[in-house]
């Protein structure tokens, strides 16, 4: 493996020998995690240990080849034309794959990595022109006013799905914004979807050197020999118009079979989103007649009788009889994973009396 043994952070060049000096200027656990990752990167091992998010199962630690991470970083840098002339903002924690891969991209390309403390609005203190950055939907919501007034050229957004409300906010921004599709096992994203501007699309485009197809369930299968030895069979149901594009419909293991009709909760949530300001999600409870009954779970206190009646009227005009939630449950505060994703399955088990 080629020796990538230096990184430019805040316009200072660091190597294994002097990386500890970063901490003299930036105190905090978030920076200590970054330095810990760099120590692991600069050591003699061919692997990096990475924690998965736990959004679809039990969090676990896996090993990624450093060469695979380099290959992934190279794909992204080539796609966005990132080089040593660019300044890139890191505002994600180095604990998880998204933050780690931003660091690896800096090592591979030589660009200047501007590092700020991960926060809800990381752009408040940024004055430099930012050529590229990666954020979460939560950060976008809280940073929207700042992003409007900052010179940010390109941005990727991931960690959870992008709502229609968020995409509407992006329409008038000059920043080119892309949604990512990927997972820890693929060293971050393997596909991108343009969210705003002339080339905005419902479809993800896979990166070069990535092959995809569908299995018998219409779920996405990924072949990426530069990133992983084995084909990755996902539980993501997709629509696939050609060999390099796909539209994400929802997760196979989340599909609700109600009266013989299959409902994708993720698609139904997008239909409901315009009518609810609070966080919510769609799930099911067992039902003797329908098999599974669609339910709506809302964060916070119960709606008033008037609010509930208004919501019902909107559902009557926007949803089919099978899509309409048959019950509404309220949870005071949603449980979240360490990366900020709603732990839907855990809360559904409690509602179903299994948790």
C-alpha cells in the first residue's frame, strides 16, 4: 500500500511525529478522537476498526482495510474534483465512518482540512470559502441560515434520509447539495443523488467502479471489489432503471403487509410529512383481520381533539384506505442512536408489547 503519511489540518502539515501538537490548539474529546484515528491510520496495521451506527441492528465493531478506505476516498475526490488547492470542512465527529472518511480524503488528496467542533450549526464561526463538506440532515436544519450566507460550493448530506421539507429549503441555495447512499461496510457512500439545481433527481447515481443489481426481493446488491471482497446484499428495496441508477423505496424488513397490500413506511412518511411539524414515524401492530395494522407514532404530547380531527381530514384526502394509520401513539421523547437516527424498531417493540 502506498504510504499516505501526512495531513494538512487548518493549513498546518502534520505527520505521525507531530500530530499530538494539534491538541495544543484545539482541546476537546472531539479532537482527541480525531488524533486517535490518525495514530491508528499511521501505524503498521492494514486495518482500521470502525463502529457501525446500530440504526438497523446491534452496533458492532468491524475492520476495514486501509486500502479500501483509500480507494473510497479517491472515488469521492475524483467525483468532486478535490485536490490540494481546496479547503474542505470537517464538522462531523471522527468516531464514525463519515468523519473518518473526510480525514482519509484529506490524506489522499492533500487538501486543507478545516476542522471545527461538531455541533448543530458548525458554520457559525467559519469565514473561509469552503469547497466541500459533509453534514447530517440535523445539522442542515440548524445551519440553514448560516449556509445561506456562507460561500460553500459543494456539500454531501447523509446519516438519515432527506425529507421533502429539507429538500424544499435547498432549492434556492447556490451550494450544490448531494444525498449519499452507503454504509460502514462500503467505507461511506457508493452512490450520490443531486438534491438541488438543474440536475436534481429522484435517482442515486453509483460511483465509478461500483456495480449494482437487484435480488429476487428487488433489494439492492452491491459489487465493489475496490472496497470489499464480497457482494453486499442489502435490505433496501429499489427501483432500478439502468445499471448505474436506482431509486430507494424503503427497507424490505420494514414493509407492512396490511390486508394483502404492501406499504413502505418510508414512502408513507414522505406523504404525511407536509401535515406534521413534529418528528414522527410509521409502524405497525399485529391485527387479526388485516395481519398488520398501520400506526402513526408522534413525538410529544397527544394532539387536541381539533388537531386530531384536522389531521384525519388531511389523511382522508391524501392517503388510500390501506395507507391511513389505524392508530396514533405518542411518545414523549424519541430514542435516538449515537449518530442521531430514530430507533424506530426499539420503540415499536415497546408499543407492540414485546420490548
